[in-house]
C-alpha cells in the first residue's frame, strides 16, 4: 500500500550515528515505541554494505510499527532496502530521475526558500523539508538559518506537506508551532540525551497538542 506524509505526522525522526549514545538501531526502536510515525535513515560516513544492513533492519522495524521509512540521499540504499521513500537535497539526483526509479514512493526534498519550494512541488515532491529554520551544527552544509517567517510563508504557498528542520529544540519549538507546522524534525535535542524514547514522547505530545 502506498504511504504518504500528511500535514500532521508529529515528530519526524532522523538518525545520526555521530550523536547517538546507544546506537541508531536502539534509537529507532525507542522512537518507534514512543509513537513516532516517520523515520529517516541518514548516514554519511559508513560503508555501503553496513548502511544496507542497518537500513534493512530499520525497514523491518518500521513495517512492524506501520511507520514510514525513508532513506536520506542514497537511492541505492533506498531501493535495496525497499524503503517507503527517499529524501533528497538540492544537489542530489533530480526529482524526475528519482521518480522514474521509485515511481510509487515518497520523495522528500530539502528547500531553503520559496523559489526552491515551488520548484520542488511543481516537479512532484511528496513533501518539503524546509531547512534550516535556526542555526544548526548537526548538518555542516545546512546553510544560513531562514527563520520561522520564511517557514510560514512557504507553508502558505505550497499544497504539499512541510517538515520543519534545523536547530529546533525545546527553547524555540513553540515559535515553530505558531506557524501551524506539525511535522517537525529534532535531532540533537533528542539524541544528546540517554532516554530517546522519553524525549520523543515529550516532544510528540507538545507538537500534536491541539
């Protein structure tokens, strides 16, 4: 069955082997047990074989919990692990080629401004990852913070779901929520703590609170 990102998925969980305190498989297990519905596997430093082993394991875990499993950047890993979709950046393979290889999959695209957002939507992006909302040290090439005003502007101009990402933590989360966004990625704010499940539960409760 074809899965999709909605406008109200809550916490969007992204793995990070540099920040994890207990290993990404355990992080994913905790996130899923907390109720997280979207897992993105993002890995830049490991060998392809090791990445595939991890991706296949995470896919199984997500399937069991009926969660969406996405792979960042690596189309080969996404295809081999039978991921539900892929997330690509502005410098990755163009959407039209990704759609040919993964025609029934979710395709998320990172955008930094309204021009990129409208272009990605036009080309068939399933959802947009608007980044970085605030300054972030998690992704070295994230670029300059665009702020919540730009996030809100993009949300008003596009019809596809939007995920806010970049430097979001407990101190600035409320300012993001005021834009109406209910798909939020938080990485270091979760992974720098030992109890990933508890952090995910706490943030999800805040994000999805009516």
